[in-house]
C-alpha cells in the first residue's frame, strides 16, 4: 500500500497536536532562537560562528555544527546550554571552542535521547574550553576518526560514586591520532578518560578523579600516558587488552611521570562491565596488554596495591569466545617508579584472597615468567617495591614473592609526538 | 487503489516528458519531479518544490517516475508507517553492485530515494486518520549520498527542511480507543548519517537485493518485486536472486530466519564492520555464521551500563539473562538500542527476539 485517497488535512489537524504550533522554521531567524552570529563586530576573533545560550539553543547550536564548513570554528559563549538530545558533529577539521571549562557549560541533566553528550564523527576535530555536565550516557565520544583533540575540557557527573552516572567521560574509540590534554574528568561509572581500539595516542596533563577507572587505554597501540594526576578513583590507570573486539592488539603504551594516588573508592561500576571487577584501591593495572613501559610514576596510598600485572581470568572477568585472543600480559617493562604506602587495606577480590598487607606490585601465577622466554617475559626493575603472587590459576593462594623472577631489562616504548 | 495504467506509465512517461529541462511552473497539478533541484546547494526549503507527489501531497500519490518499493525487514521507527520511493534521473537505471556487498544496488548521480513517515492518529483506523510527520531524502550526489529531512506542517500542505531535527508531542487514539501521547523525534542530519554510514561513506540501507527480494502487491496482484522493479525500468537487468533473502519478521518463515532478519533490519546498519556499532565486535547481519559475532555468549566488553548485569549478549534459552533483550526493552538513552532516534520500545521485536533466544540451545562457558 502506498497510495491513499483520503480527505485529510482537516481531519488530521483536528486530532493532532504538535509541540510548537506551526513554527516550522529552524533557522536562526526563528523568534525564539538563541543568539547566533556569523559575521560582523559581534563575532569574536578566531570564530566563524558564535552561539550563546538562550532560546532554542539546542537547535541553534546543532544547526550551526551541521552547517559549518570544513575547517571552521564554532565558538560557544559563556553560560549554560541545556540539551535534551545528543549534540553531534561530522564536519572535518571543525573546532568547537567554549569560553572556558568553568564558563561554558553544556548541561545534559535532562537528556532523553542519544547515548552520548557530544558525538564526533568528523576527522581532525578539536574540542576545547567547555564543560559537559551530567551526560546521560558517555560524555564525549569520538568514533572512528583520524585526528581528534580534547583540550581543557571538563566532563563532570555531579553525583559522587553513583553507578547511574554515564560510563565514559572522554571517549575516543576506533580512532587514530588522539590527543587528550589538560582535561578534568570526574564521576564516570566506568572510565573517566577511555581510549579504546585506537592508535597513536597522547594523554597528558589531565586530572581524573571520582571515576571507577581514572584513565583506561584499551586494545590500543602506540600510546603515551604522561604527567596525569589519577586520584581518588577506584583504580587509577588501566592498560587493558580484552577479547572479542575488532581491534585485537593492545601494545606499546608508555605510562610515565604520572601521579597515581589514593585510588580507594569502592568500585561503583555497574555489574556486567569488565571494569566493575577491578578491585577498588588499585593504583594501576596491566591486563593482558603487551609491551607497556611503566616508569617514573609516583604510585602511593592505594589501599589494595600499586600495580597489578594480570592475565585475563574468565572466572573473575567473564567468559569469552575469541580464539585469536592472547590472555597473557607479555613483554611489559616496569621500572624506576616511586612506590609509597600501597596495600594498606586490600579490597574486593584481593582482600578475599586473605591478603592483609598488600604489596606494591601483584602478579598472578598464570604464566611462568621463565628467563628463556624473551618473547613473552615481563621485566621489573624496582628496588624499593615489594611484590606478591596471587595464584589465580593455581591453588588460589597468596604469598609474597621474589621479584628476581622478573629480573630482566625490557624494551623502552617511544613517546608519541602529535 | 492506484490505476493499473499509471504503474505501467511510470517510467516511460517519465522518459518522454523528461524532468527538469525547464523550471517547474508554479503550482501545477501533478507536476513532474524536479529532481535536479536535489543536487543544488542548498536544496529547496520545501518538499513541494521537487514535485514528487500529486496534490494534495498528503495522499502520497507519486507522480510518474517516482517508483515505490518495499523492504522485507523494516527498521522500527516508533511505530510510524513508512512509504518508500525511488526517483531516477531521465534515461538512467540502477545496477547491481560488484563490490564486497554484492547485492547492493548502485544508483546514478541525481537519484533521490524518498521515504515518508506517517501515523494513524486513530490507531484503530490509521488509513483514514493519516498524519504525515516527515519526508526523508537520500540524494545521490557526485560525492555520495546526502541526507535531508523535511517536516510536515500541521495542515499537511507542505513540509519544510530541518537540518537540526524536531520534537513532536503526538496526541493520538490508541487501539483501545483511549487518548494517548508519544514523543516523536525527527532526526537531525548527523543522526541520519549515523545509521547510513559505513566507513564514513553514506549508503542506502534498504536498497539491497536481500531486502528487496520479496512479494509486493501491485494492481491488487502479488508480484515479485525484483521483476516488477526491473519491468518499471528501475534496474538494468533482472537482479540475480540471492540465496538467503531477508524475510518478513512478522511473516511465516522459520523463527531463526525471522529473528535474524529482524536483527539485520534494525541493528545491522550499525553493528557490522565499518558501521557505527562496529567497535562492539557484533555483526548483526543475517548471513553472519560465527555465533559469537552475532551475539551468542558474547561478553559485554565495552557496553558499560548497557550490560545491565548480564554476562552475554545472548544467553541461549534465557532471554531475561540476555543483554539484547535488556537493551531492546529500555528507554533509558544510555542503555536502549538502537541508540537513536526511537523513543518507544518495539514490543513486537522484543517478543520475537525473546522467543528466538528461548529456542536456542547450548550453554555459555
């Protein structure tokens, strides 16, 4: 059926009511439109479009982002924009710039549509100087893009330790050339800064607190995580390689000069997610990832342990069906970090193992770190750290161990230049 | 019903009369399609400019050269009814693709795919209480498919282009005769592309042989749509039949085929390699043969709260333990699937996929 002979407009309009009467115009000229400037003295320097809060700000901003030309800059005025739906941009080379992370607030508290606050699908997009508040799902997702910059942003969920907060704060996935710098992320119910299935990644000078995981690099290659402050999360920094994802590899991540402290919030992640199984009180965790170099970090005050070097254990993390997945962490190189006051009160599964006085570094007994196996063995050079083994694959015992098992020199991982 | 002769005349009149050789006169009855306007930048602000439909347009009677088609497994759109049409430039036809997506139809530059969305404002008698909501266009430009959305006015005389989407609070009479309301969301242009994109390039979704290989009613007679479209001159050569076409999820095909067809029609545009849900690792195409790839016992790696405490996308025999059902039943924007733009749960789909999961045997490790 595609043709109908009915007499209709009158009948239809009798039963139909629409939200905004006969206003069918979404141009900035609409009477309730938010202020928007494309030219003239009111246009701030360096901006091609300027949108301020007020009126139908959601429509005006979304239209500006769609109508912008490649390489242009859309500026957002100071104040609070309120959104019901996800805001998206697909224009390549676009810059979206606010007046400051505490001045321009994109408020998603009443969001009812879209799984992200902001969704970016254009290549080479720069987002800077604004705040995303209380996104219903993820804060800012960059999906399958080549080149994306998150700079001086805040992604905040106001509620503390709330499992109904959105999952990921800053969330580039399936992307290349990813830069996250000088951002603050708080409250994510999964990972604050979550770089997934990406390559060529630089995460620097950010603050992540109050999240389940502060910073997570997952199934990604060639990453540098440097000069970040990960504190008061359930776990500070996670380097993960997980099964059943299109990007199989997770290798060559340089984690250095970070301050990883007091990550002691009981895990408030929602059951079912991998991250919800990470014990609170964990400074950092390398899970099944290869060739991580972890060095010159200060790791202190984490109640369960400073660093866990862990195999993907089905019993703890959930089943998978992925024949090509390598569950062991290999060729990781941990050296010259500062370890202080970790393991005071082991939580969650580690505590359940009977570990009372947690060490700085915990490994599992799933893989014999034999000297001869240079292609796989992990290396640790930490004079001041104590070390324990959870025999997760064996008799489930725990004992302090001897780091001499890991006495080798690993491969340095290159810094990332973006 | 539509007069038989008009179907036959569609394409040939279109060829003879041509379209767009000169500007359309102001308000002719049954104007020819001004297809070339779709390639202008910007495109016309109102739908009437194209002349796709006879007056009154709300009856959705296409002019000659605007050819209807139907798909086997449609996407749920909050209960909206949809009518689909193809408008080809004069003297051109579609052909069957030769890339890896071998049954995808390839259209010449200037083609416009038209989809009308409407509701029956009295759900007990939808055909006589139609209310057109929006008309979406996909225009085949030199660079690829470009999407546009036109929103119908209250008096149903015209639809106006909206790039940033629109929200409607619809008041209607439900199947029991009670007053009801629903929020209907017209997607913005980016949201159109979110579903149509594959590796950053827009595609048509329904215009693949596996969706088109079905029976349709034309002139009151059941006809095979592939042959019919070929007879109308839409496609050059009769498209080769595919072995496993999608089936009507509400039809009488075996349960497995109906469920897999539903999942492809509603999820497969994103959940496939290169699609916007590709990073999930799920491939919800009916032809996928690897069980974990279409969800069986697949763990929720990056589903976040979307997992709802469940351990696998599909737990055989246990719909209530399966993430698929959890997300299909949800209206929470963070949890629900599809992500956009639906606001209403497709209870038919939930029931179908639940029944299918219940029928599956085996256990997850």
